[in-house]
C-alpha cells in the first residue's frame, strides 16, 4: 500500500489513494497505520481521491482512533497540496472536494505554495452542532469541568466545536480538560474543543483538543470555528490571524459566517507500507 505523508503546521496526515488500498480501510487498519510506535504515526488518514458525487474529488477523513471526521481544515489543505503534487489540479485554479461535512472549494497558489480553502458556513445553532438541553444559538453558555466553571460557545462548520473563552490558555489546560469536554453528554456526537484567548480585534490564540485525536498542534476547522465565534460575540473583526502551537492561519469570517482559510502544507515522505504493519497484537486504543 503506497502512502504520502504531509503536515499542516505540525498536524500530520497520511494520504492513501483508494486505488492503492483496494478497499476502504477498517478502523483497526487506521489505528495501526496512525500509531506512533506500531505504524507510520499520524494525526489521521486522508483517503482519496475517489469519484465524489458533489465535487471534483471525493475525500474521506479518518481520525487516529479509527472514527471518521466530517471535515478538517489542515487535512483539506494537505489533500489539495497532494492533488497538486500528483498533477491532478493546476495552480491558481479552484476545485471542489466532497467531504462528509460538505463540499469545499480549494486552490493552490502557484506563487508561494499556500493553499486557500473555502471551509463553508459556520452555524451556532444547537440543533446543527448538535448540543442537547438548549435551543437556539449556543453562545456564552456555562459549563463546569473538573470543578472549574467555564464559559463556552458551540459552533459547527460541518463538524462540532466547543470554544471555551479564556483570559489565559496553555497546553496543560487542553490536556487536563479537553477529554472531559469532548465526551460531555451535551455533545451527542462528541466535540472538538478549543481554548481561546482574544489578543486584539484581529488576533486570537487557541489550544486544541481534537475529537478522536487528543492534543493537537494545529487544526484548520478549530481555527475556523474559533474565529467565527470571536466575530459572532463581537470581540474580533472580519480578518483574523489565529495563533496555534504549530503556527498561524489567516481566516476571513464573512458577514454570513462563511469561512476562507489560508495556510501552508508541507510534504514529509512517501513510500510503501509493509504487510507486517498488520501483524502482531493490535496496539491499545
């Protein structure tokens, strides 16, 4: 099985073409490939391209625990870069990618290699995210986690997000509280979690706990959701730089809360998986 490995600001994905895999990967196969000790190691697998019913290219996104993600901003930039590397798209020419979380439009900039992705429109409605026990928009809601009283906003851009409003943030906060929030019963599909600090009208910083992956250096959908929340609650303007431990992304939040994201993607390696990756005792989840 051939693979290509990339990272977007330290958030690494393995791209596997269905033509090489021969079939859809099982959850066990995904876990083995993504395992940092037993496999190649990655934050997920991008399975594509295949014929998409709603776009130029179809894409399935798998988390390292074997579950399937609806959408990933870093994953989409990486997949766009992969398509460009393989000669399947032209520079400065937009194309559509069909994901479980909806169709997105992407473009690789020939001048600097940056990738722009139109991520779709953010909704703050409880029914869309989903969040139980509340109706209407999920804004400035209280939640108690491990004895700490917090305030969060809910959002979806095809996948669920819980944006926690903070005066100060740290990786330790994400590591300590992220899993509890991800699995809180009010989020029936679980949720991605962002701990957000507003720096000024055009700048925010976030620490990220990603559903199915854990602590993450960067996330495009998390950056998009956080920027949208910052604009919705009136603390930021349309153009927002999002700082993450892995680097920064430029986000434009339009008046209808549709999101345009621009950032890099870098190639790490390509090669062939050995059949021995499937042998032995499965690694613990």
